[in-house]
C-alpha cells in the first residue's frame, strides 16, 4: 500500500514544476496566452481557421514545454530548454497582444467619435479697440443667417454671456463685408460666424483673416445620426468618403472638399467609386436652398449625406470623414502606390513635375497629384479622375495579403486620429475577417457626375453673390444613380 501511495504522490508532483522559479515562468506564460486569446475573442477579426490554428499551437507548445520543465533529473538540459521556450512563447504572445490591442485602439478611435464640434467665433478688425467679449456689451453683432441647431445654441450662449443685439446677414460674403469689403474697405463692427464660414469668407475676401482677429470662441458639440447595422459581408452598402481640410482635428466641422461614394458589393467583390465635383450646385437638405456641395460640410456630415441622398435618390449607409494628413500617412504606411498619370503637368502649388506615365507615389507627392486643379483645362473633372486613380491604387495596396502582413501596425497608426466613421467596430472587424479569410480580388470601377461651368448665387455666401459652380448634367446624374443601383443589386 505504501509503495502504491508513493507512486501516486510522485505522479501528482510531476504535474507541477520542479522549482518555484519554473512555476512562475509557467504562470506568466499561461497569463500571456490567456490575454492574447481574450483580445482575439474581443476583436473577432481573425477567421475561425486561423483562431483554431493558434489555439492548437498554444496547447501543443504548452504540453511540450511543461513536460520539459517538469523533468525530475537533477542535471538535465530539458528544464533550461523549457525555460527558453517559455520566454519565446511569452514574447510571441506579447507581440500578438500588441497587434490585437493596436487594432482595438485604432478601431475604437475611428468609430468612437460620434460627434463633431462646431466652433463659432466673435470676430473684429485686427486694429479694433475691441479686445475681449466684455467690450462688445450693448453693441450690434452681425451674424450669418443660419438655421442649424448648433447656431441657435451658440447664439443663446453668446447672448447669455454678454448683452448684445444680433442682426442676421444672408451669406458669409454679406456678413464678412460688415468688417472688410471685397474692395478692401474696413469698418469697425463685430461679426459672429462659425470657423468654417470664416474660412469661406477668407476665400472670397482677400486677406480677410489677416485683417481680423477672434476675441471669443464658442464650441458646440453636435451628435451624429447612428447608422443602421448591416451584415457588411453579405449586404451591399454605400459609404460616403468626405475629405475635409481641417487644421484643428477630425471632429471639427469643415467644408467637404472631396466627396466620393464607395459602393461595395461583398458578394460579387465589386467596388464602385462615384465622385461628385465639390462645386456641384445642389439643393440643401435642410431648407431646399441652392448651394455648392462643398458648403454642406459647414453644417455637418449629416447635411452632406442627406443632400447627396436627395440629389442622387440613393441611400447612403455609412460615412467616413478623413483629412488630408490621413491620406498622406496611409499612403506612406503601405510603402507608396503606383498611379498612371495621363497628362504631363506641374503642380500649381508645389511646382512638382508630374510626367506622363507610371509614378510610384509617396504620401505628399500623391496628395498634390490628387488636389491639383488649376493647371487642367477641365479642372475639376481631371482632379476627380486623379482622386479616383489614387483611391483605386490605395484600395488595391491595402487589401493585398503582402501589405496587410508587412505594414499592419503602420496602417493602424495612419488612420488613428485622422478618420471618423459611422461604421461600427464590429462591422469593420467583419470586413477585415472576410478579407483575411478569402483574400478576394476586388474589381474596382469608376464614374463621376459631369457638370457645366456656371456662376450662381449660393445660400451660404448669399444668393445675390454669384460664385463659380458646376451645374450637374441631368443625364449624367441619372446614369450615375443607375450604375450605383446595378452594383448594389447584383448577386
């Protein structure tokens, strides 16, 4: 009986390491593995076959390593080998955990920003005696006529802060001329407008910002509408990519300089890029007044989305707001892109020479390629073509297996902080899982809305102020809508 009992005790003792140090190593290894598995389950970005393979490798490695650590011989290399392998496993799990955590943080950053911020400024002349908000007590303040809720809140805050009389002007131009006229005459008044409207006025009135100063600022958070959850791996969807040139942050309200609908059909693996000129002359969703498409961004991304929905008679399921810094960083993160340039030209801003033919473009080089307009005869149409070429090349590069493996963390860093989307983290994870599982070759098509150059009054600047606009061709709009619906409904 004593002999059998001793053998049972000996077998039980073999289930734990021979020393406390080896036991600590085993415990750390197990904790590192559990952390990695927990993050993989939380993100749900890996296809089932990869997840099962990783678990199988972990279990087999644990069995082998623990067997080495449990060796009872006094002098043996097994425990040393087992310890080294444990350290390697801990480092491997740590690296995997870093990748998973980086993914979670990046996705949380771009999907967690569900509100934008509208900044409203109290503006006076640079050499004005007004230097603080208290100085304008009992004065008349000129404001841009605005029917948005954010303006109403900002106006109420300003009037609560100081007793003033607000007089509305139609459009940024008319309001701006209360300080500096188009011809340069200055008047010592007080102006109240959003930072985005301030930028529009500066585009029209030469030196407007240089001749004025901000003495008070009000920030109003604006919550965005939630998108209906879809199975993005099965159902087609439209996403509006809105490119904004903001210097404050991606949550800041700004004009939508680039407007592109990305139609995705996950069943047929088709992607359709539909671009619209930034100067397209369209009725605003909020009031039916005519304005430039780019100006809709001044009233928030929802206004841009709904205006395009009304105009093209389609549903837009998601949006992605990106600034130009993200485009630069993402292109650099994937090692550059290959783009064919069909027109020999020099950048009107940088003076860079873009020869006809293929170019391997890094971030800044690609940015000024896609932003160029003034050197082309058909200006905005050629810029749209170039934007789509860059987008197509970027999609192909990002979705390639080689790029995903080699540049994964760099891609995450590039989008973090410079992108805002209504697509949920879960929906993005499903798309990533589908891409990793099947690595489909996406067929990318391009189209755009044609327009006719004209001059018209705009609601944002004032209907009595004619600006350059693009009048959409009715047949082109119909064709664009038809093609979007065809791609959406293909099985």
